[in-house]
C-alpha cells in the first residue's frame, strides 16, 4: 500500500522557520522524482520544489528560491522541505508528491499558517 505522510506543519510568525517531512512507503522511493506542492486559500495548487531521484538536482519556484530547501534521504525514504524567512503568502496546505513515468502519488497535506 502506497503511503506519503506529511508532518511538520503548524502556525509560525512571519520571518520564522518550519521543516516539513514526508515519509514514503509502499513503492521504490529511490527511483521517484519528489516534489512539494502547495495550495493557498482561494488559489490553485502550485509546484514549490522538485528534487531528482538521486538528490543531485533541485528546482524551486521563484517565490521560494533562496528561502526553501528540498532534500531527500533514500535510505530512510523521506523528503523534507526546510522553509526559512516565512511570509504570510506562504500560508497554504503543503503536499508531498512522488512522480515516475505512468505513476504519481500524493500525500494528504499538512497546513502551514504564517501569521502574527
């Protein structure tokens, strides 16, 4: 049974930091591209960060570049998103996504709220 379970969301003040984690099981994690998406209130889901299966390549949305860092551990089957200098516009439900040709899996999401 495929599972992607996110954790680490919560309420944080502007300028603060959070670290999201996603634990994967039920598939061969190391061959999947991993992504973090988010969906803010009244907004469409957007791609935030991508990491290649080996971890050697990473890409970010312009809105989070230099503030967010995606990483993965192919032994522990986890992917993380370190979020620094958070802004109110980062408020969203954050989703973990695994992609390979012909297959795609989603987590249930974790809420991040940035507010004073």
